[in-house]
C-alpha cells in the first residue's frame, strides 16, 4: 500500500540543523509532488514547501526561505527536509505529505507521513 | 497570501447531530482549490474533502463539502463518536498554501 515513513524524533540545540527523511513506498516516487508541513505543539498546521521529485524543483514559503532545503534521492525513493539555524520556535512535528494525482502540483495532501518531532532546546 | 478564517473556533455537539463548519478566504480561491482535513490527537491529519466538494478515498458519505470563491463549508450530517476532532481547511490555489486555524469539534 501507499506509505510515507518518516525518520525518528530529533533533539537539537539552537543554531543546529536537522534533516528529516520521508521514505515513500507503494507507488511511483517520481510521479507525485511531495509537500512539507509543520505543527508546533498545540498549534495549527503551517505550510513549508514542496518538491517535484522528477526534476528536484522546489518552492518554499517565504518564512522559511534561506533556512529550508527540500531534496530527494530517487534511487531510494526518499525525500528530505533540512532546516538550519534552528530556534526554539522551530520545535514542532514535521510532516511530509503526497499529492493525490500524478504530476499534480495544484492538489490536496492525500497521503501523510506519521510525522517527526523535532525539539530545539539548549 | 490568502488568509483562511475558520468558524467557530470550538463547536460543541452531541453524537447524531449535524455539524456545520465554515472556512472563509481573504480572497477568491480559484477552481475551488480548497481541502478539508481531520486531525485527532497524536495523529497526522487525514484528508476528507478536496476541490471543495470531493470526498477523498474511504471517507464516509456523512462528510460533505460545499462552497466556492471565498466561502466554504464542511458538513457532517450525523455525528459519530469518532468524528470529534480538529478540522482544518487549506487552500492550494496559491503560494503559500495556507491553512485555517482549525475548528475543534467536541462532545457536548
């Protein structure tokens, strides 16, 4: 079945970087856009950006420009989200999510990973 | 960016009742590129509705979406115990793809 499995929880110090992975299975990885969303404790959902796995094209929310990099390794059907210059307010659950339709950028988030908790604390 | 405002913030209802959740956009959402998600504590969100009115795979028909332009509605016709959760709307018309702040549906 279609599945996104994310890497485990991370604890980082302020100023450090974190790289979260999202392993895709059960479908053609390069066919579907991948998106990243985060959720701070007790808060709502926040859009971060997207990746086109077929060519590596990306787009990021302005809030994260310069600090976030989304990438992929097609040989192992895995997407990555790296966030640098971590601050305490980056403490959140980070989700990858997949579009529902092949090659569809304008699409809802049909399949979600289980989330990765990133804690930033000194 | 398009700001989505959900109302009410909290909705207290009983099982069997009808729930109506609202999502208003600060500008028109083209082609009804609007989705609704359900999130339960400790779980990832789950897609319920896409393109304003299309149920996602496996979603019961008691969930329905409607609306266009700037006003959208999620309706749950008869609440089941498992429907009590937080609901988010999201527009995917333009970047950044914003979410509403959420409506918490709680048991009365």
